[in-house]
């Protein structure tokens, strides 16, 4: 999903960049609509940046938690292996 969001964001950014250039040539009748869109752009950009930061933090947390579980499993399996070896 993250890649899909990034691809969509890149497409929208390209559209915006092209329109920034063209907007300087546009008539004033488009100015109000452009200003509203720019406000939405700023909000969307801020949200996306926040989402990326939170996703990275969540991924790091999940990775650390997974490592703890894997370490616990490994230790438990080693204990069982040692006990089985002691029975021989």
C-alpha cells in the first residue's frame, strides 16, 4: 500500500508542478480555485509526511517486538533441545 500511495503522490505532484507553471499564465478567475487547492495540497503533504514518519516508527516497533519474540522462541527451543539431550 505504501508504494501505491507513493506512486499516486508522485503523479499528483507532477500534475501540480505542471500547473504551478501554467497558473502564472492563467486568468484571475482561476485564482480562488487555485488558492483552495493549494491549501488542500499543503494539508495533504503534511498528512503524508506524518503518515510516513508514523509508519516508520510503527515498523521499527514491530521489528523490535518481533525480534524479542524470536529470541524468546529460540531460547525456549534451545532449552527443550538441551533437556532432550540430557535424557540420552
